[in-house]
C-alpha cells in the first residue's frame, strides 16, 4: 500500500517534508528515491507525490495536482468519551477516527478510572491528537478529527448548548427503550459514552437538562471502549455508507 503522510501546508511542486515525516519514510518504512507516496493536509486535500531526495535527516517529494476526494461521513459526529485507562482511550480515538468521527471530547466523569489534570492532561491530549492523525493516514481520511482538551461535564454541556447548527445529543444507556435505529438524526450528532462504572444519577440529570436523550445500541451491554465504535458504525449504516 502506498504510504500516506500528513503534511501541512500542502502545495504542488517540490516539498520539503517535516523531520518527523522524513524519518518515518526513510528510516522506518525504508522508502527510497523514486518511490510513490500520498500526501494529505488534514483539511480535506491530498495529492500523489514522488520522493526526489532521501537523505539521513531530510526528504523532498515532488507533489502532483491537489484533489479533494469525499470520504467524510455526511453526519458530523462528536464522541464525548468518559476517560478510561490510557490504552483504551488510544483505541477509542483510533477506531472513532477510522469510522469517521468529526471530533472527540475526553470527559472527566465522576466514576472515570483515569484521572488527568494539569500537565498530564495536556500531554495526553497531544498524544491522542497524534493517534487521530495516524489513524486518519491509515484509513484514507484527509480530514483529521480534533481531540479536545479534557473537559468537565459543566463545560461540555455549555459547549453543546452554544453550538449553532442543528444537533442531537445522545446519552448511551443499555436500558433505554429508544434504539439507535429509530432515534432522530440531525446535521450533528453528539454521543456521550459513560465510564466503566456508569454515569451517576446527577450526571444523567445534567445531560438530560442539556437536551441529551438516552438511546441504546443493541440488546447487549457494551464496554466503554467499544460503545463509540458501535454507535458510529450504526450511524454509517443509517447514512448509507455501507
């Protein structure tokens, strides 16, 4: 498979790649002069390119015509993921990116196993953004979803209420009567995923007051790291992607 790399800004003609991209192509993938790559800018554009210089610490490619293929979901999706153990959060960000999520908001829930504050939270956000970039490159997406800073529930509901575009908020609950297949869709769908031990009554009431409605995704109880991917796959079916 032709390697795909994220490079912004993207332009036609000779392009000096970042040190990180040069290292990945030359040192990790062992690419050489003359080999083909695909370069994308994370904002929707991509282009075929060919390596013209491959040095120990630098790489130049010749970029062809830019194009904007449509590979994004017609539904803008925001996954509000309660913090879970680090490797699980990586998995959530990766799979949500592969399945077309527009944005991921890590949420500090009352029962979250993972506690992040200060510098640790900033570093994890940067790490998750890199996970999203790598997943976008692997999955052929040309837009990289944004991973927000770790949010409190109060801040999250404020952000939700200030969104001007038509939106629907879903609170995943395996015991709700409303199902994913019958729930109302809008231009933007926000999906709130609880922690391993579930939401507290207070958190559920806060979500409901903000306009979120409870839905279930099938008759089984899903793990917190599985739930978002399941919902996004269901939305892709409803949107006609599969």
